[in-house]
């Protein structure tokens, strides 16, 4: 087998990554490795499994609340008869009657099982001036954990509750834009994508099983890349060349 000299790079990505080119590398991996991975049974995998379950539950509840809030905003807008951008008690009552849009389940999701029209109005009318303003509605949504502005603007945003999260979000935004600036489709042809699945960059306390999994993923990524490269570029082979891999062993430090 001939030796091909070309400049390659290695990119590690995990199940939590959503970078610009991960989906392309993931398709390449699945074509040669398949979608299912056999994770080792270690303390780290148990932690990540619980974390994933909790995250899925939180995302499900957030989606339910967000959808209910979106429909609530819709019926409030339809019930603002005087187009004053504020909602009085009669307009709130009208909004609650639009049950084909804003259902009883939606109301329970936002205001609880025992809510009444008066309790909802008192909850939303923070300054007690007899009207619900848009700012009061936004304040309620954010207290409920819903980023209401994304409902109006049509896109999500980083959720930031402290300076550390702000700096992290800012750094990720800058890095993503830098990658977009210097990204070239030809980069895929020289990139070995190592899918580390549950292992993240901050996971420094790994057991031997975790380390072995990471090494095996790296080896599989190299094989996937070589399969891809040969299929696409069809480089010439040296006569009588043999690639021997039978005696390759993986060692864990």
C-alpha cells in the first residue's frame, strides 16, 4: 500500500457538540461504524446517563411551558380589543374563553391546577394598576423559566443567569463565528473526526474503560477517514503492498 502524504487534522466532538461541521463527520462515522455505540459500564457513563435523563425531562417541561406561553400570548393579542398593548380583566376573560387555542391543559401548565381568572390576573398585574402590560407578561414568563423574547423574535438565545455563563456564551459565539470565517468545505477532506460520545473535555477523572473507549474511537475514526479518502480520491496503490493490522494492540495508561 502506498503512503499518501497530506496534511490532516483531528477534531474531537461529543454528543453535546453542535459545531458547524459535526454533522458531516458524524455521517461519515455512521457509514463505517454504524449508529449504535457500546459504552463501557463506568462511573462516568452512569453519571452521563442520569444527566441525559434529567436534561430530557427539563427540556420536555420547558417545551411544554414555552408552547403554552406562546398560545397564551396569541389569545391575549386576539383579545386586546382596544389595541392598547395592555390587557384588562375583561380581555383576560375573553382570552381564557378561546379554549380551542389556549386549552385548559395550557392554563394548568402555566398557572396551576387551582387557578382562577382573578388569581391569574392578580399574579400578572404586578403593579396593581388594573392592567397587564407587556413588560409584566415578560417578567412572569422569565420567572417561569421561559425566554419570552424568543417567541416574538423567532429564534433562541443563550440562557445567561450570571457573569460566568455570560462569558462562556460570549466565548462560544466568538469561536463559532471564527470557525465560520475560516471554514472551507475542503477541510472535511483532511479532517479525522473522533466521536467521543459521552466523554467531554472536562472529564479528566476517567476509568480504564473510559480511556479504552476513547482510544478505540480514535482508531475507528482513523479507519473511517481512510475508507472515505480512498473512496473519494482513489489514490494509486503500490504493487504487492499489504497493510497489516492484526497485531495492533490498544494499551491504556
